[in-house]
C-alpha cells in the first residue's frame, strides 16, 4: 500500500479530530457534556467495530474491498458531519462512520503480507513515522480552514470546511491505494 494513501487518510483523520470540539460548539452550541457524550459514542462504536466486527467483516469482504469500503465510509461520513443540520444527527453519523474502522486493519494486513518477516519492524516504524507527520500537518490545516470559514473575511460561512477537506483527502487516499492495487497482484 502506498505511503501517500497512509499520509492522506491520516491528515483527513486529524482534520476531524482537531476541529470536532470547535465545530460542534460553533454550529450546534454543544457544551462540554454534549461533546463528551459524542466522544464516548466514538469510543464505544470503535471498540465494537475494531474489537469484534473487523474479524468478521474483513474475511468476508477481503482486505482490498475492506480498505476501499472503509475509506469510502470515511469520506461520506465527513461530508455528512459537515452538512448535518442537527446536532443529534451527528450521533447517527458517528455510528455509521465507525465502520470506517475496517480500513486500518485491512491496510495493516495488506502491508504485512507485502513485506518479509525480517522487515516487519521497519514497516511498523515507517507507519508510525507517517502518523507522526500527519499529527503535525493535519491540525494546523484543519483549524485554519475552520477559523477562516467562520471569520467575517470568508466569502461565505462554512464551519465544516475541514470536514470537506478531510473527505477530499480520504478520496485522494483511495485513489493512491487503488493505484497500488493495480501494480500489485491480489
């Protein structure tokens, strides 16, 4: 799997993480309690998907389709977060979006199979490095987009701009992954 795909999906995820509280407070006037509940929903649904459903879904779909499906779910969920007219609807979208959690294990499986046993540590180190870089790049990108599109100087108000950007980044990751699929036999 191409490192560009990992980078792009990582930056997309950081867009969500770094603006969630800002976005929900600005758009839906959520307080600490409402935000905490939403993050609790994220934790519970992630545990259900990654702790139990992944081992059922990935063998049925296969790693490539699971990765593709997970990235598509990410992209759609990000657009849904940005467009949701009601705060309560975010909880429904969070449950749907949790199924994107199949992408990470599918990607790990694909990568692990593509690298010899004596290079697994190097692979994991490379993945960790890419994740570290996305943690540096993503938050400023997302918070600047959010800040600009809620400011008086913006051509229009679009508090979900970082989510739209995250959706585009996820689609870029999908393109990079699919290009890699073409070069590497199944």
